[in-house]
C-alpha cells in the first residue's frame, strides 16, 4: 500500500509534485484526491457523500475495536480524531491499516 497524506487545504495539494497513484486527503473539505496524471498534474477527486465516498471519524481505540464487513472490492476509511491518522480496512486478514500523518504506515 502507498502512503496517504493529509493536507490542510487545496492550496497545499496544488503545491505538490505527485506521481500517478498518489492519494491525499484535503482536511478542509474531507475530499480524497487520486493523482491520475503528472504532465500536467491531474487529480480525480472523491467527495464525501453517502453514495460514493465517506470518511467516518472516531478515536483510534473505537476504530480498531469496530466490527467491519465489506463487500468484495470495497474498503472503509476512518479518520482518528485523537491521532490525526487514517485507518483503511480492506477486509483482507480482518486488519485495519494505519496511515500516520507523518507518512508512515
């Protein structure tokens, strides 16, 4: 899995020099950005809504203790309000993957 970095706003994301496949989160709008091209830089933006994409928020302890069932090919993403980290659950191995704000996994 690659890093998922969190940025304060769109201006910070616009200042990046990403590679295709990079994922970043705009904390101000809770949108997920996937880099789909680098010359010029293009982003596919996923907006939080109940039909396509949503990041739930909770404490790390509650996230790790939660019971999750995903349909095949889907993941859940949660934001740790106490850690400022992202947690991704893919269903593989019943494991939450933690992406720290500093870029470590």
